């Protein structure tokens, strides 16, 4: 049972987080402008953290995973899903946001336990996601939304 939970958190939990976040976006937010803003913050921050910064670091600093495969630092999962957790926490629903933050941290710990990442990979992905989220939100100027 313990192995099942670790594998679930490492591999399958992300799918549930995406589904729940979409549900929150379309149920919680009634204004299409607000939905567009929330989606834009997520999309731009995720592209910046996961697509640009993470891949650039991996290109210049190829670090082996614990299992021996390339592409370990920083964790792409953390760079993507921590942005999602921050969007839910700050823009959609604080109660669900706490759940998302805890779930993403559990996902990171499980990915370390199954040998996908080193702990530093998880921390690096979280730091990049946090920087990108606040950077993008500052650029998009939410006060102009209302």
C-alpha cells in the first residue's frame, strides 16, 4: 500500500490537480475577464518557469537523476505544478490553495522517493515557480482588471 501511495503522488496526482483547478476556475470565477486573467497568469508563468528557465538550466547544467537519466535539475514537475498551486492559492481559493500547496509538496517528496529527482531538484523547481508566478502577476497588472 505504501508503494502505491508513493507512485500515486509521484505520477498520478498531477492529473487530479489539473482537473480540480479547471473546475475551480470555471465554477469560482463568473467573469470571463477574471478567468482570462487567471489563466493568463498560469500559462505565462508556467511557460516561463517550465519551458524557458528550467530547460535553459538543464541545457547548461546537465545533472543526472538518481536513476541515471539526464534532466534532473530543476524539477520540471515542480516548476509547473507549484505555479498551478500558487495560482489556486492567490487567485482562486485559499482553502483549495492550501490543499494544492500540500499536494505539490507531497508530489515532490514522492518523486524523490521513487528516484526521479534529488531533493535539490524539487527545491529548485519550487523557487523558479515562485519567482515566475510573482514576476508574471506583477507584469499583468491585476488592478486594471476591475
